[in-house]
C-alpha cells in the first residue's frame, strides 16, 4: 500500500451494510491522521449508490488501492467491485469474515485478511485493528522511501 501511495495512488474503500461504516472510517484515518507529523493521504469511500463496480470503474486507476471491508462475506456488490479493481490493475486488499460467500470466490486478489470467527462483532473488531495496523505500516514505510522503489 505504501508503494502505491508513494507512486501517487489513492485509497478507494468500500463495504456493504455495517462494513460501509468501517470503509468510511478507514478513509477518515488516511485523510485526517490523528498523530501529529503524519501526513494526510488521498482516500475516498465509494457510496455504492451506482454500484461499487461502476463507481470503481469511474474513479479507480491502476496506481490506486481498492480496500474492501466485508464482515459477513455476503456482499455480491463488494465481490463485483473487487473483480473490477483486479481487472483494472488496482492493488486489492480485503478485510473479510470467515466462511463461504461471493467475496471469498473472487480469485486473483492481492491481499486477503480473513478473521476466523463466527461472531460478527469479533470480526468487525479484528478488522478495525487490522486497518489501523495497515495505516501505521503505510506511514512507517512512507517515512523510509528508500524501501519503496
């Protein structure tokens, strides 16, 4: 992710149901860092009103990062957007719950972080922790640009 930001990419986040709120939270973290000295990074959340895949095709470009949040893995619109992102050359990162579903069926994704829990509250809490760690790692690597070439 840091390499994509370093090269001018943007974060494009999306999720359905309660996961849409988590996708918006991720974007706020990147755009408005709460730690002094960390820079804001370009990020947007897709509203899904026109369908995530259609919106991703309008806004997503190859240097960008598509971050999908899917706690229950029952979101065909999220799966379609991930396939569109993959096909357009975006870096694909998925935070998902365990179990079968349309998101799990998308092949060729770059990074899939699965929370192996049945309780959706545990899944969401682990996902919140995961995207905060991703935010921190992005900034660690952006502070050492020599490793991003």
